[in-house]
């Protein structure tokens, strides 16, 4: 669940946020959201150093999704720095190609499905006692 809010910032703070957003190729609301989340994340919670970069690629995938459904439905796509850089019908083939083209880089690889955020259902086994 999310809540939408309106806040007032000094021009100086707004300019710093806008500069960070441009640098990270994010929109301003995502930058503010990330800062707030980091502020309230428990200090001992492990966070991968590339987490924000991967989240940016996930957001880029969501932004590109309507066009990808038309051109790449069912295929695996690779998103790097907010752009579609490769695709293939075979997940493993794409993986090895991306590993070669973009060594040690954060590249989102995702199968294009009709819904950008599919609902995942996990069934839990029930244990019966005798």
C-alpha cells in the first residue's frame, strides 16, 4: 500500500535532488522515495551495493513494458542504463551474450509477459498430523 504526499522543500534541496535524479536517470519522486526508504531501513539490514542501480533498471523495464509487449512478448530482454540492449527467445543464450558484452555490469534480464508486475502465488503445503 502506498500513500501519495505533497512536501515543500527549499530550492537548494530541490536542486540537489534534481541533479541526483538527472545523474541517476531517475525521476525526482523516485529519488525522494529512495532517500526516505534508506533513512528508515534498519542499519543492520544488508543491502547489496548495486541495489539502487538494479531498481533503476526495473523501473526502466516498467516504463518500456508497453512497447516491449508489442515487439518482444514471450522473449527475454536485457535492459542496461534504461535502454533495451538485447533480446532472445532463449534465456541462457541471452545471459551468456550479456555477460560477454557487459562484464561486471548491472543488466536486468526479464521475460516480457503481458503484465509488467505479474501476481505471484505461492502455495504452502499443509502438514497433517496423524
